[in-house]
C-alpha cells in the first residue's frame, strides 16, 4: 500500500442517456476500496449517485459516488468485487442530474476534453447546498489468527480490530474527515519482539481533514501521505495545492515525521516539500502526467535529507504505457566517504497490449544507499540502513487461449551487493467459467526455488468457487515442492494445504480459513476467523 501510486489517464469513450438518467463511464484508476471514472458533474454525476461496475455485461460490484469533479469522479465500493476491478471496466451510474441550482442537466451534454484524475478533492465551485450532510461511512473488521505448532516453538495468536471511516459533507460543506487505524494484541511464544506482544497497540495510519479551498485549490491537514507524490511518505502536517491552469498545478507540504517503529507524533523530524504537476496531451494519442518535488527533512535542527522526487505516467495512442518513479539524494554533510549526489531509487515499468488477448509487461528496479543520513547514526530512532545496492529486471507475458483459458509467465533477474541470485521464473495456467461455477476459476502454477537453503521446483494450485448467487465464496489451495538442500536427494512432497470461505450477508462479511503446513522442519496449523462490517 505504500508503493508509488500511478496517475490515471483517460482510456475510452463514454455516453449519456439523458432520458433514462443513466450514464456509462470507464474505470481509469483503482485502489483497494475505491475506483475513479472518467465522467463527472458536467455529465450529471453527483455525490450519492449509485453505480454498477461491469465487464462484458457481467456485474463485478456495486458502488456509490463520493466525490465528483467536472470530468472525473471517485466511487467507493459497496460490495466485495467478484473479480479484480481493472482500468477499462464499465461503470453504469444512475445519475440524478443534480446541479448547483437544483436544475437538470441538458440533454446531449458533452464531456470535458481535459480529464483530470481525481487524486484529490476537486477544487471546483462549491455547491450552494447539499441534499445531505455529515455522511458517515466506512468498515470495521474484527480478526483473530491462531497458529498451533507441534514443536511449541512458533505458537502464537493475534487479535486485531481495523477501522476505516470517512465522514463527507461536514456541516453541509465540501470538506471530509478520513481515518484509518487498528488496535492489535499478540500472545504466545513467537514474535516476542513485536510491539504488540502482550500489550495492546494502536496505530493511526491516516487521520485528516481535507476539502476544496477557493475555486482552484484544496487543503489537507492531519496525518497522511500525499497521493500526488507518494514517495514523500507519511507526515503529520498540512498540504495545499493550487491549479494554475487545467494542466499545471503547484503544491506544498509541511509538518513533522512520525517517529520510530511506533510512528508516534514527534517534533524531532520537521519536513517540508514543494511539488509541481504537469499534464500534456489530449484525450487521444500521446498523454503524460508527471509530478516533480523537492523534499527537505531535518533532524533535531540539522538538515537530514535533501531529495528530488519524480513520478510520471506516459501513454501512447497505441496500447503502450510507462510508469516511472525515482528518488535522487544529495549529500547534506561534508563526509568525503560519500558521493555528492546519487540516484537512490529508480522504478520503471512498461505495459504493451499488442492485441486484445495478449499482454506484455516488463520493468527494472534499482536502489543505492551510499549516502547515509545524519539521523541514521543515532541509535533507536527508527531508521535503518540496508547497506545493499540492488538491481532487478523482469518481464511478464499473458495470453488468452480461448474457452476460458489463459496462460501467464514471468522471469526476473536480481543482483545485489550482498547477494546474487540466479533467474527466478514462474508459469501458470488459469481456467475460468468452470462447470457449475460460471464465475469460478482454477489456477495451477509452477516456479523455481533458488536460495542458500533450498534448490528445486515448487507448484501451487488454487480454486475460487462462488455459489449461492455469489454470497458464499470457497477458496481451496495447496502447495508442493521438489526442493531440498543442495546435497540432499530431491523428491516431491506436500508443503501445505488449506481453504478459505467468505460469507456475504450485507452489511456483514464473515470469513474463515485454515492452512495446514507439514514439512521436515515445520508442522503447524494456522486458523483465521473474522467479520467485516460496512456502513
């Protein structure tokens, strides 16, 4: 979840049914609980409108519009999707055609050619009144995990309560309050060094107030990680952004870093940053959206880090796209043993769909840690130095074979200053539209295992079986391997097997599962049980 967030672009056409109040749009960006579409208030969409996400006529999930800009909107999922939602899926919204004056949108309204991904609240004109106010929604999950080990060396249990909640339209305004966090408690003989071992621990990942400011800006305040520049990381502070024209934005972030593994508020790490975002290209053909920022961290009054951050998304008329994320660090002290500047992180990935049934992806990842921050020399401050430079390249191929069959495979090459690994590969075959389970699937995968302890092959099989109108979901799985220590004879053996069940009784989702592991060194049973309540 803390990986770089790609910026979405327009992927296809949409249309308006003025007589029926039904609009069809496309998904352009997906998070764990939300989707973003390429239509907004200009086409009649308003917060509160219901929607259905579909793919080739099959319903994947229900959704509700939470925020709407002129040409983009953010929807939250109201039900667990039957399949992974992807960019390009169809969203049908039952539009109410509410506008600022309460009138209906005219028939034949045209889309805004400048699509702006709604990664932040749209800084547009503020409506005179909302039909509802203080709308509270979210989810609460209670979960227990217990592991019983025959050797009594890895027995443990953990209880966790996770809360995700949003309150929109505070006092009838465009402002929202958002919160994510959990409380956990762990016991047993394993994981004794965990922060929640025999002591209840709470973590707050997001607690912020955000909303539009003026006609072309927005503000956030609280604990958050800026979605516009994810490499900036979490901060307790404020953020402001202004849109100077449809394709150019300027923003600033400032505050204090949470400290240590406890991530508690602290005044020891002041941090500030400036960033600029630029979008070029039209609704078709070449398009690019990039954000560049400068980050400055201080530690107890001294400059601790000075970095340049870059996120870029590039799309061409052909089905080719690139994602680029990079960080460059500058030395902040006079140490002669460190370089003056270096490219500390670079991630580049590319996707190409030469035809509808085929996908080709690849990328490179690299990292360097030659520049050591002054704070890293202080003990027990929560910072660590990896001490390992690495470079990884990978390529993946997917091909639909017809009749519900699809083949996929990938290979990666990894090199590090502390360890070298031979190429790692994986190949798999998936069958959908199973007999008696038209929405089910069966997947088999084989891969190589290579490391200091084991060498050989591994295999895994899994199934997804929705039933009772997809209210009950069963997911059995099993793994085997033909991998042992380099000098031992090889033979195939079962590693583990298990199953998971999800029972959806709106607004509850009850889930349970188990995994049985049995190898030469481990014999254990892991049990998982919980309930998820959404409102």
